[in-house]
C-alpha cells in the first residue's frame, strides 16, 4: 500500500472529471529516474531559498484556508458580494437598518461576519450611551434606594432582528453538521478503495470501470469539515496520480488527458497574469481563489515533465497577487494609524473641555453640544489598529466620563439651589392654601397678588416636583380669585343700583335753589354731598356721572360767597372721598405725589420771586422800580396762598391714610 504523504497543494494535481479510455497497452509506462546531484551551497543562499519558499507557502496557505472554509459551507462564497463596511462609523439607527437588511438575506452564512461586526459596533455605542445615562441619573438622584432604569426602543429592535439571524444560523449549522460527518466518511472510504485499485492481479478493464465509478462518487460526495479538507483532497489526488503513473494504461489516451489538462492549466495561468495587473486587488484575489479551486478540484494531472514547471508558474503569480493584497493591507493599516491620530486629537479636545470652567446652564449646553459633536466625530473617524483598539476606546470613555463628572458637579450645585427654591415655593403653596377660603377680599387680594409675584421671582425647582407644586399653587390661587370674581359680580349689581340712584338724584340737585343764607346754603350743599356719597360706588365704566355731580357742585360754590381756598378744599375733599370709597390706593398715591410736586414747584417759584425783589431793592434806582416790586410782591402773596392750599390738601391726604 502506498504511503499517504506530500500534503502540499502543488503535489495534489489530480483530476476529478476526465474519463479514461478503457483501451490499455500491455506494456508498462516507461519511467526514467535521473540521478539527483546534490551540490554544496553556502548558508546565505540556502536561507534565501528557504525564505522564498516560506513566502510562497504563506500565499498558498491563505488561498487554501479560504477555499477550505468555503468548501465546508458553499454559502460563504456569497459574502464577497456584500461589501464589508466600517460599521463603527454608523449611527445606532443606521446599524439597525443595516442589520434588518442583512437578516433578510437567504444565505445566512454569507452575512455572518457582517452581522457580527454590526453587533460589536452597536453594543459599543449602546454601552457607552448607557454609561452616560447612568452617570446623569446618579448625579441627579443621590437617593441610593432609587434604581437606575433606561430603555432604548432601538435596542429592542436590534435584539429582535439579531434573534432572527441567530435562529436562521442555528438551523443552518444543524443541517450542515449532519451532512459533513457522513460526507467525510464517504470520501475517506473512496480514498481507501483507490488504494486497493493498484493490483496487477486484477483485470484492467474492471479496474478502470471501478476507478471511474469512484471518481463519480467523489464528485457527488458533498462538503466535508474544513480542517479535513486539504488532507483528504491531497490523499485522493495522490492515489489518483499513482493510478495514472503505475498502471499500464493506454499511452496515447493518457497523453491526451495530460495535454488537455495542461491546456486548461495554461489558460488559468494566462488569466492569473491578467489579474496581476488588475487594479481591483480584492476582486483579483477572489477570482484567484476560484482558479485555485478549479485547478485543484476540477482539472486532472499533467505529465511529470510539466508538473513542477507549470505549478511554479502558477504559485509565483499567486505570490504576486498575494503581495499586492498585503500592500493593500499595509495601506489600510497606514489609514488606521491616521484614524488613530484623529481619535487621539478628539480625546484630547474632550479632556480639555472636561477642565474648562463654565458657570451657567446656557454655557454648559454649548459645552455638552461640543462633546456630542466630538463623540460623533470619534465614531465616524474609522478603524484604528486592532492592537490599540481597546486602549483607544478606554481613553475615549475615560475622557467622556471625566467631562460628565465635571458637568455633574456643576448641576449638583444647581440641584441644591433648586431644592432651596422648592422649599420657598412650598411655603408659598401653604400660604395660598391658607388664604384661598378668605372672604376679607380687601385685605387678602393684595397678599395673593404679592405671593404670585414672589412665585415668579423664584427660580427653577427639581423637575419631578415642578408640575405637582405648580398645580397645587395654581389651584389655590384660582380658587381664591374665582371667589373674588363671584363677590365682585354681586357687588356689580349694587354698583348699578347706585348709578341709577345717582342719575335720578342729579335731577333733584339741578332743581336745588340757594336761599341766600350763607350758612343754610352751605349746610344744604354738604348734605347733598353726603347723600351722594351714601349711594355708594358706581360701575367703573359709568364713573362719568361723578364729573356731572362735581360740575353742579362747582356752580353752587360759585354762587356762594366762599373764599377761593374754602371752595377749593371742599371740591378736593369730595374728590378724595370718592377715591377713598373706591379703594383705589394707586390713584390716591398718585394724587399724593402730584400734590408734593406742586408744593415743590410753588416753593421754587416763591424763592425765585423773592430773589428778584432782592435784586430790585439793591439797585441805585430802587424807587423808580417800585411798581415792579409791588407786582412781584403781589405774585408772592398769590403763590403763598396757593402753597397753603396745596399743603392743606397734602395734610388731608395724609390724615386719610392714618384713619
């Protein structure tokens, strides 16, 4: 029995689909073994040869391993049709959309690597977001008994789509594993039968028939585990070659097979030469991978004189494409180093923001937006070298965490202020509730208005209490002012009645005639005033009736022989009584301010006139200017009389405030 050896691809030049002519020659295949002369060579040359051989073997191993994986599961071939994107640059929404699209692909294993990369990118961002939300929660909720909860609807969607993929993958694996084991057993059995074919005692026609049956069974035996792929294929081709080389076959038929196989392999080499110059390195490599599969699995052996030569050509071209692919990877790695520098700069900017003093909420909103923009830039910057990926990610998380801690310390102080504001507003709520049932509207209304103003001046309170205490405060205030409105509605009916009475009384007053007796007439006028006041307030919109009453009074006062001061003071008293009855404190205050300004104006005028007199009395011609001085003195007397009136008015107002 032949030894199972030479597991290398270039010795696995077997044929799987070429029919062998049943005619055989009686003579054995002539072979000549030329002597191999071993010459001494220097160590450096030997090392160079070893390095070259290792480089070639590395290129071949990459092809072989990839083909072995795809041979185990043919759906893996389709993964090349789907571009592997840099999913770290995707947003959470974009990752979920991409996952949904890939999950709907029929061939589950063709998207396996893509989906796993999406999963890593999604969980990376999600856990980062979760950490930030937890830090915010802990900063605003110091109560250790309150548990942190955060729900992201997008996470549920992601899990839903990923579970669909996982179920599909499990079904696929279960079906695949069932077949792989039985297929491997079938192929190993075929190899064992091939070993037994080399038996000179058997009829050659029967042997050839059996050989062709074995080849057909081999073609249809199905996929086997990838870790067995290379060994099983090499053993099979090893024994196929032995069958060609040691059986007494028809030399012409064998040479035709060898020639046909040589032509096919030369075509493959010609195509690989084109691929070497193709700009799309990844596409060239994938096609090269397919050509290796065809070379190994579909094309039979060539004659011994060409085997090493043609294989060396093929492997040399394979190495060139492999080297171009490695150069592409080197460029990608260079880009990854550039991305690393970009990410380091982003981290440094976040670290700087984490120590920049900010003293207002609006400024912090700007800082937070800056960090959010830098965070998006970080995720969009692309891949970094795998050996520093974890380190870079950890540095980024630390920078963001430190920024959040710095920010939270500011908001903790705000939280304290908000708690103080809460206590102030709770006190106002209690006060509003205490006064909401009051019926002393005159005293209570200013107080309720005051606490409403105080509420506006107090700053923010913690969000979770804001709505609740505002509702309590608003309800208490509304309750009171609704009662006030109802009370005023009742008062309005009284004011309308007062207007009607005053309107009717005006006719009586117009018909009033003076008797000529000063005291009697004055008492009568005063009695009319008291009667008028007794009717009460009239609606605001009808207060013009007070003006009509005052005009009638003015006419009566003019008919009386009253002094100007006495008449003025009576009119003023009537006006002030009217304002006092209406509880219009604002107008009373305005009146007081007006009178004080008038007093100041009259005093200034008197001072100026007295200065003028001093000027005229000091001149040489003072006697000639006597008429002017007399006029000035008259004006001073008039102003002083006016000043007395204004002072009496102010005194009357002040006395009103003390009552």
